[in-house]
C-alpha cells in the first residue's frame, strides 16, 4: 500500500490510543496488542484476487487483460466498491482504493466493508462488443468471490451502468436461481438500478461543500466565530461572499458537481473553469455549464477543444492547458478526476482556500500537509464523495424488496445520511487542531475498531 495511507492510519491510531474513552475496557497490555492488530488489519487487505482475462478482439487477435478484485475488510458487511476501467490500474492502486472504501463505509455508517476492482484497459480503444466480453469475463473469472452478500461491485472511473447491466446479467447466468439484483449496483434504472444513482456522487460532492459553507454555518456561525481554529477562520472568511469555483474532471462526478454549483441558489458561486483529459475552459464571468454538458454528451464525454467546437456548444471560454485549472486564482477547487493531482510539484501554486475531493486520493500526503498547514480546508474523499456508495446501498436495499423510491426520495435520504456524518464530524473539527481528513479517519477507524473488538478480532 502507498505510504501516505500508512502514515495517516498510524496517526489516527495514535490519536485513538491516547483517547481514554476509546474501548476503556482494554487494560494496558491488551490495549497495546489491540492497536498492533488494528494497524495490521487496516494496512493490508484480506484478499487480493488477480486474473488475466482472455479476450478475443474484433480483429481476430486474442489478448490477456490483467484484472483485480481486492477485498480489504468485511467486518461491517459485504465488501463493496467499484471496478475501475483504466490503463494505469495496478495492484497497489486497487489495494489503496479498497482500503479507502472500508473507511468511507465506516465513516458514513453504510453496512458494507471495503473492496475495489480494476481492469487494465483504456476503454476508449475497445469496441462495444469487446467491452461487453471484457465485462462478462471479469464476472466469470471472479464469480466465486462476488455476490449480493459477499462482495458487491459498482461503477468507478471508466465504467458505468452499461457495464453493470452486462455484469449482473453474467452473474445471473452463472448463479442461476439465486438472488442477483444485489450482485452489482449502479445498474440502469430499468434493470433494477436506483433512480438518482448516476448523479449521486456529484450531488453528494457539491452537498458536502454547500453544507460546510452554508447550512452548517448558518446555524453554528457563533461557534465558529468564537474559536481561533485556523480552519474555522478559513470557512468564515469564505462565507457570505461571491466564490470563484473551478472543477477538475468533467465525467460522471465533475459534470454533475459543476452543474450543482452553477445552479445552487444558496451560495454565490461562479463556475469559472472546468477541465477534462484534454483542456481547461476558463471564463471569468462564468461558464455555461448546461451547454458544456450537452456538448460532452454528444462528443464521447469530451469538452470542446477548439473555437469552432465552443461555438457549436454555445459556450464562451478561453481554451487553456489541461492542468492550468489547478493553479487558477479561485476560492474553491473541486477535484473530480484521478488520484495524485495536487503534489509537491504544484502545491505551492494552489490558490484555492477550499478543496473538495470528488475523486479518490487526488491529494498526495505532501500536498495535503502543506495545504492544511496553510489553513486550506480540504474536504476529503471519504467524506465528500460517498454519495455514490450511499445510493448504491439504497439500490441494494431496493433490489431486496423490489420496491423502488422516487429520485426525490433518494436525494433526500442521501443528504440526510451525509448530514448525519457532517454533524458528527464538524463540531470536533472546528474545536481541535486536526485537519478534516484526520478527523474522518479517527471516526471511521474508531467505528470499525469497536466492531472488530466485539467480533473478538483484536488479539
Ligand atoms: N466507485 C465509487 C466509490 O469510489 C462507488 C462505489 C460503490 O457504489 O460501491 O465510492
């Protein structure tokens, strides 16, 4: 597993070790032993499955595609997490992402453990027929280890409802006669998916930001004003004034986040920049986000890259280099692309005062420490981007009952669940010196540890 995760687990464990109210029944030696066990459990996955999918291509060639399913921990429920389709997928990355799923579910009280899958391909270079075969082969190779009460995959970068529909169909074929609706989440609505699942991550990401800067603040402004906590000062400083917003990534998460920011009546946002794998589009007056969403829907998910395409989209913007977005003079930066986007090489140039992690692990440990030391509020991945897995849980429940909620009901339930987590975390965050990520880790690890202890696993 990558170093950053290890460092932050260790400091969360250290903080818990010092907290006498945490598992007070443990006496001195047992306490030490329990923490040694915890550290081992958290820093390594339970199981790593690896296969080479044999796939015949349209041109007659046959390839072997490396693929993974990592099952990190299932103390809180069946393993749960997406399957990433990306050419840079590797075992360490999938292990780290599976670990983040364990923490994300623990933090938000979702009764699932943590897992993650990966297929090492660039899906843009395969035909629909080939992708169908790859998706089905993935299920066949991992058929014994997945299932509604074992391990439930979902979409991630490069995959979506189409792939989940294919995968569930294959699962159903293999496990004929057993319940199958809960084997995959993120399916299309006609195929047993949940309304609102596609938008859930992006909406949850925007809600996280809005909740901190508006809803929570409205009620707790006095509490924030009376502390000298550096993060409280940043939040207060950003409240009640116009905010320039930039969104990195314009896929399923970024485009929805940008749209939510664009239309939010509660915060005075101007979305001045968005970017994707090709470009940054910048307009100080604000971008026409609905026009850009309509364009990308017609152009394989890509933003306009030329003046002609901008005219076709009906959007006005300056075309800039892809990574320029990160260092623009904005107050708020949403990261909804891939991991390791803020790092030692660009951290000193970041101007945003609030960073919201829509992607998993977009900030390296160095950048995280550097920016937090400067009082930048980072709303971390496991807190901000849990909307996807929370609505996956609702989808899984609806599949069990074959009773489905309306989109509005799903959204209300989603924000109610995220609000609960925020209300648990924020008062402490504004009162102590730890950044938000550390606070979230402590809560997640504490919840997980209590269950592991009760299950007799901390010996
Ligand atoms: N891939 C998403 C995540 O990273 C969703 C996982 C799920 O719905 O299981 O949280």
